[in-house]
């Protein structure tokens, strides 16, 4: 069960992702967007802040893309300033073909606007282009919560090819993990 403080951070996560994220259609390069945060060269991402000083909440989502549709990155939340240890993190790695970006964005924005957290990603089972569907599944079969406080999962977009005997092809695959770093 997610505690009151974690719920507060989760609600901030949704606000940040709805306002300034890749899913929301925003893309900008970060050049040391906040005092004390060194984003490595080659990363792009988003910075969102509510409040100031010790009352602040800060989210940074930074990623780097390869030449083969692959990418990796992290999303981090700080409470009370970047000079303090982060309180929540999500790491991800995977690939995504351009033709499925719209389906991923749609699924993410649906999840964020509904306040639905499943591995920080989108709504499972959403349909896209012909015979294509979005999947988001937990990957660990253990006692972890699988909510904002602790999670691990796989996101994929799979197309069923009926003209090829129902064989499937994967157009996006992402591994995700993360959770609270303090209670």
C-alpha cells in the first residue's frame, strides 16, 4: 500500500508528466537546467519544478538515444532541493520505432491524466495501428508493491501479422524499474 507521502510525490509525477514531458509532446535539450545538476552531454530531457527552496519538488527526466532506435534514461524526483538526496527514481532502457511513437504517447498521456501508475508507463492493452497493441506488464513475481513506491516492468508494442500466419513483430520494447529512495 502506498503511503501518504508517496501519494503526494506520485501526484506531482503526474502533474509534471502532463505539463512537460516527451509524452506531452515537449522535447528540449537540457543545458544544466538547475543549479547543482550536471546532465551529461548528449542527453535530452525535461525539468519541472513546483515551489522554491525547501518547499520545492523537482523532477528531471533525461535520456539519450542511440542510432538504432535504442534509448536509455532516468527520471528523478527531489523534495526540498537538488542539494538533498533524491527521493524517487525510475530507470529505463529499450527501443522504439518511429511509427509507434504516437501510440506510446497516447497510452502514457491516458495513464497520467487518469492518475494510473503502472511502472510509470501507459495503459495496458491500448490498440494502435492495424493489429498493433500496447502492453505494460510487471516482471517481478515477488512481494514488491508494484506501485509508485517500488516497481519493475516491461512495456512493448507488438503487431500481429495475420497475412503471415499470425506471427508477431515487436516495434517497441522498454524495461523499467524504480521506486522510493526514502520513506
